[in-house]
């Protein structure tokens, strides 16, 4: 069964497994999420559920958003995301999705916004360095990248110096190590993208 939930990254720690093996884990406060809208084939052309996460004051929302939550008769939520799940029919507006939908041993894909690194030069973006010989003034400077005379330009999408980070990153095939249903915590083995307190999406691994 396909599952998905929203949460916030708390940080990294470590726990001890069988035989005293140290396991590095990332702690995520996942949910509780509330179903704020249910989309059907008859009305929208596809099946999906819209879930909200994180309470927010009314002054931080505009009138359309407030009306949307009022129609659903749910609390105002800071984040709203949509998931196309296999069992959309079993979920109704107002239902809660909690961390216990996952279990230890599940394989998940975790998505988040990567940390911002500000301006970064060509070497940080993966380009080769210049010559390191004595007198060289282009050790970390990008050289010529044109296509000579044909087509005589730089193709779109070429990696260049500039803003680094703040992009959606998905880490696949991570393992759920432990679930704390009382505190809505999910412990995922390894690192996940984003700053502490950043929004993350956890869903079933597509490659498991």
C-alpha cells in the first residue's frame, strides 16, 4: 500500500542496534497531517488527497486559504501538499495521518529543500580546475566553454558559477529504523536534505 506523510526535520543523532552497532539516524517529526480535500475522477479527473501539516495563525493566511480550511472544517495549516495514493477512497476529509502508518524496516524516499550555500564558483559546481603550473592565474577559474564555431554558444543547462543549494532533493531507498507513535517521530537511517526545522516529505520508496 502506498503511503506518504509530511514532517519537519529535527536533526541527526545515533542509536544502538543489535550487537551494539551504532546507527546514524535523522529524526523527523511526521504529522499529524489532516486531509483537507479529496479529489475524485468525477470532479477533478484523477484521484488524490490533499493534506495539511503544521498549525498556523489566521493572520498568516489569505482569504482563499482561510475559506478552504473552513470548508473542510479543519484547523488552519501552514503546509498543504497533494498525494496520489492507492487507497484514496479509504481517506475522508478530516482524517488524520500519523507517523504510525510506517513501520520499522520500511524503505522510503525522503524529499526536502537542500541547504543554501550562497554564491559558489565553478569548482564547487563540479567543473575542472585550471592548470596548476607556476604563474598560472586560472587555477579555480572556468575556462572557455563555447562550442567553437558550431554552434558557437553555450548550451542551455550548462553548469556555471552561481547560486548553490535551495533546490528540491530526494534521497531514495532509506530505511525506517524506529517509530515513536506517541510523539509522532520517525527515525530514518542516514542523512536527509534540508535544514533543521525544514519541511520534508516521506513516502514509499519507488525502487524498493
